[in-house]
């Protein structure tokens, strides 16, 4: 599968760049890499439409000029890029995430091995790190966990290492489907099932104790009713992939309509992860 790389050069405030990245995610861009001049954005080539990008950029304010270049990259180049930029990361005090090409390091309760390939989720992005912090705080031992938009499976695998009994990962990208299965094997997780698709793949025979969803705001708003249906009473819902302010307000409002009560949120660089409880 080929990806398109769009190189953005931006002059403006950091928050303006963050809002642009959020809008690009709604167009299907999956991964963002900071650069001295701005950032690089990656999208599956078949999902890239330059007209959509042009229309988006025309709506930007005059005090935020943006230029871009489009490059096509192949699968192998993408993997080489990850290997050259992916360094181990520590979440909290006792969780370390590394790739297979990094050495193991003792002293951590949870040592995750994640080879990202073209899938999202290494712990480096603020939203992934925030979601991992929530999982580290929660007692998920013996719980049934659903991970929507699972990417590499990093959240599912951390829940597995913390003792979750049933683990389901769902992503609509075939690359992510392959990635979560590979990473489950690397971490010797045997009770994880993965499905390629969307909410239609959520097993109806299971009521989950915990649902994790680190996706973009618009998809979350669309899928929240399905999450409510799949989650048991007093079950926990953790959401990320959106910003503080208006994004968070819309998420909370929709969650309340779907039977959830907000239980707080975590923030980093304006990115947010939020916790909800399903009520009757």
C-alpha cells in the first residue's frame, strides 16, 4: 500500500498548526511528523484528494500562511522512516515502549514491543500517551476491553499486560489489522482478537467493561451510540483524538445524549483524553 506524504511549511502560532492537523485528520491523514518548518502529514494515496486539501487551506486566516509539497512514498520507504525516527518511550514510571530493533531494558513493570510499520500508535503522540496513562491508572484485570481504531494495538496490549481477560481490537485499515496481530505475537498475548472494519464488527454477544477509542472527533461523534450499546452499565469509556475547548465540549454533549457521565480529562499540548462512565 502506497502513502502520500504532504510536506507543510507553516508560519504562525503553534495552536494554529495544531488546529490544522486536527482538520487534516478529518480528511483521512493518519500520521503527523514535526519538522523545523512545520510538519509532514501522511495519508493512504487512494484516500488523498488535492481538491479537499486546497479547499481546507483556503479557509485558513491570512495571518497563518501555509505552503505544501506532495510526495508519493512506497511501503518500504515508510518503514525505514519509522525505524530512523522511532525511539523508545517511557509512559509514567513503569511502562516502556520499544520496537524490535531496540534492546530490552529492565526495571519496568510493563515492557511493550511495538513495531508500528504504517499503523498509528507508538506512544509518542500525545493522544496515545494520554490514553496509556489512563489504562495504567485503571484496574482492568479480568475485564472485557474493546479498542476501536486500534492501530498498532498498543492500548489493547497494555490492557492485556495488566490482566484484561477479553481483548478485541477493531480498525478499518488492513495494515492496522495485520499490525495488531503481529504486535500481539511479539508481546506473547494470546487472548486478543482483531477485526478489520468499523462498528459493524463489534461483537453483539459481549458487553464490555472498558471501551478505548483514540480516533478523530468526527468519527467519535458518529460512533458514540454504538459504544453505548456495546458497554455494560457502569462501564468505562476512554476517548481521545481531539482538542480541548470546542472539540471536548461537543464530545461531552454527545456522550451525555448517549447515556455517559463525564469523569474528567487529561490534557497535553491542547490534545485531550477524556473518561466517561455509562449510566442507566
